[in-house]
C-alpha cells in the first residue's frame, strides 16, 4: 500500500513537473513541498495537499516543486529540480522539516512563508494565494 501511494505521488509530481515547466515564466511564487517516504504527515496528507494546490493554481502563478528528502538518491534528484527552479538547493536543504510547504518569491528567491501540509485544503490554498499576493 505504501509503495502504491508513493507511486501515485511520483506520477502526480511528474505530471505536475511537466505542466509547471510551461508555466515557469508566469510564476510569481515557487512552492517547495518538503516530503519523505518515512514521514507520517507526508504519507497521510502529501497527495491531497499537492492536488489542492494544483487545482487552485489555475493562473499558474505558482511553480510547485517536490523536495523529496527520503534518502540520498531522492535528495540528489530534488536538488537538481530546485536548482532548475532557480532556488539554492543548499539553502533549501537547511529547511529540514518534512510535511511542510515553503513559499518563495520567484524573482528574489526569498522565503515568503510556510505551512504544514496537514492543514485543510482551504488553509493551503489561502496560504498559496497570500504568498502570490504578498
């Protein structure tokens, strides 16, 4: 069951990655979802949180990047994605909390805010919109 959830999350992230690559120029905010397979909050809320943000991101003002810190291999892959998004992967790796979504200004790359992915969909969407309208 865990493997199936992980596979679904990976597929969702891949689909999201493809769609957000085209929106890269429009993005005002970069949302970094810190997750890990061993994180109970990520397992319980990660897919729902990702879906809520994707559905609410109709104007593509937010580029969403999954930062998987499960193991050395996933950290390496995530580091490449973070760098491609224009973020300092080392700076992000210092934010070790899993189950958290960090919002960064796409222009300045400064951290705007963060929220636990265990919050309900309305709170997640509100935090995303607040980051966009900062």
